[in-house]
C-alpha cells in the first residue's frame, strides 16, 4: 500500500500526455487538426474524469488507513 501513490501520478501523466498531443495536433492545423482534435479532447476529458476518481479513491483509502 505504500506505493499506491504511483497510480494517481500515472493517471495525471496520462492526462498530460493526451493534452500535449492534442495541443500539438491543434497547432499543426489542417486536415490532421480537423480529423483528430475533437477525439483527442474527448479522450482527455474522459481520462481526466478517471484521474479525478482515482485521486478521490486514493484519498479515501489514505483516510481510512486501508
């Protein structure tokens, strides 16, 4: 249980990677932007929601001392 903090950190990094890919695609513009920018931002929102749930779960586990 001591290394459980890695899970929220990894989930935040996943969100960051998706965000950076989305910003890069947006900056390139053109057909690539039209094709992938909305999908990437949707994936980011989903990953961000999952990351928030993971963080909340981590906080609950830490409070209860499980």
